[in-house]
């Protein structure tokens, strides 16, 4: 119990350090790993599994969940469920059409969604939802599932369905129909298709259990990349494609160079846990942020690619760990993370910074923080170390003339700013140090006095 209490106190001080430095310096969240706020069913989210998060042109965030669709306006959620006419509880994706309406993919068909409509309309008024199901290929078959939706740059809408890749066509009467695409490379293979994106050459990329297909809708030319299954896909600023692996087939995160429209992409590199990733399987989401960062959402953590990493440094760092399913960015540049069981997290763009590894105190945890002059921040460890943060880096000294700096857990360290003297609690009493010219001189300076119970301390 005592050990647990100590750990809680150390963690509390670490969080305090993050918050303090954040407000003091206004630092960027690139090194951050603490969610600013979480949103679950307790806050009004339809379900705590968030399959996908989509931002529309009005700035609304739409959460495709395991129990319907949730719209977030920055303050509260508006939920749409089966009670409002959705054909299935599990919503996979949402696509804005540009006329105030949306397409919604569910496990039981494609849904035309008009927020201006009436739920379960029986009076001839425009309905809130209209469902369009896939045509059966055999009399006994009832295909229904629609997963990913994509609007290409030329305006064509594509969908990954239980039938495979489909082109979506809208008739003049508002009816939507599915046109199945039978590519030579995947014809008759009964594949389960995964993520769907468009590259800079207007080609479609979609994953499958046999590899990633690169399909040119204009020419029909197709390339198969067997190295990765494409559980998640994203194009970076250089036009390269990142492809996340699955469970047994092609584990790892794959980076493909895309040299031209009529040329097969080339595998550039495969990343694993040896490169800083939290795992090599279940890359559920990939995201390129508005400032060009590449984020990988894995089933056990969120990782950021570090393009400036030097030789010998890890190219990925872990931002935080949780069961990630989806990633998105809002209009303010804040990161949103959808999880399998914990709802969604919002990470503010300018917020927390976690200093760790070589920047952490070398011995013990953080026990207290106090401000110095200017931008200085001083941090003490649970042993005899005192760290000074100058706004960019830490410097550390050890008070060698103190046998044990700590007398317990949760104590404060003091520095008298008026006269420059230092005050530290120790196992022998409260130590008072004279003012020194340089911070490093404190390590070689004996205390002026050590106050004990004889002096009135308790």
C-alpha cells in the first residue's frame, strides 16, 4: 500500500510538470502524450467504440460508432441510431456529398442521410435516412456490408463493400446503385477488401488479405503489392504511401515510393518495433496531419514518425498507449483518437510536453517543481538531484553534501527568490544554502544551516 501511494505521488508530480511547463512556455504538442479531454457515452457519445471520425466542411465532427452516428459541434453530441431509421447499429464511414446530405456506410447497406429530413417519416416528408442495399449475386445471397467510402478528385464515389470494390452511381430520382468493379488482378478471388485511398496519380489503393492493389480506373491497369495487406493506408507530403500490416500476414508498417502513374510502386522500407513502434500488427488507422506529420494508430498505441531522426535514433516515438481504431484532425488542428472501448480522445494542438528518456531525472521520479527567475523551472528528484530547465534543455547537479535529500513523499522544495538563497528538506532537517553565482556552484557549496526540531520544526 505504501509503495502504491509513492507511485501515485510521483505520477502526480509528473503530470504537474507537464501542465506547468505547458502554461509557462506555450509548447507544441509534438512531444505530448496526454489526452486533453476524453469523450465517452457519459458525455453523450453514442457508443464507446469509434470506428471512424470524419470532419465535414462546416467543421462538425462525425463519429461512426458501434451504436450509430454521433455529430459533435464542439459542445455536445447529436446522435442518430436505429431508432431514427438507421438500418444497422454499426456505422463504418461517412462521406459528405456537398449539398447538405451525406452517405453513411453500415453493416446493412448504404444510407443516404439528410439531416433536414424526418426520422421514420410516414407523412410523405423527406426521410432522415434512405437505405440502399447491395444486389445479391446468387438467389441465396444477401450481401449487405459497406465499409469504406471515398470521393475521388473527379467527383466519382467509390465504396468497399462485401461484394468488393464498387462504383456508386446516383440516378436522377435520387436512387443509388452499386456497380461492381471486376479487375483482372482480383477477379474470382473472393477477397475481403480493406482500406481505400486515392494517390496523386488518381489511382485507387485498397488493401486485401493477399496484398495491396493499385488500380487505375481510367485504364484498368492494376498492380499488386504483396508485401503489405493495407489494413490502413495514407499518402504523405512526398506522395509516398504508408501501409499498415495485419495480424499474421505482412506484419509491420510499410513505406512505398510512388515514382509514376504507369509504374509499379516500390517498397522503400518496413518499420517494426525495433524502429520505435508499439507493435507490428493491427495498424487500424493512419493519418497525415495538416502540418505534414505521419501518425500510426495501432491497437495498443499512437506513434509518430520522426523524419528528422538521425542515424542511431529511432524513427518513431510513442505518444501514448491505448486501443486505437481511428484518427482524425479537427479544423483547429487538434488530434482526435477513436478507440475500441474507451470512446474518443481530443489532444490539443498546443498543450502538454512530456520530457522523458535522457531528459528525465537520472535517479528516481519527479517529486517537486518550482519556478525561478525568467523562464527557469527547477525540478527535484526523489534522491539528491536538482534539475534546472532553461526553456530548452535540462542541466542537473547532485547535492553531494546531503546524505539523503528526501524525508518522505510529497514534500515541497523552496527557494527564497528575494535574496537568492535555497531551502531544501532533507532527512537531517531543513537545509539553507547561500546564494550562488552559478547554478552548478550549488553542488560544491555547503549549507549555511540545517534546521531541526530544536529550531521549532515539527
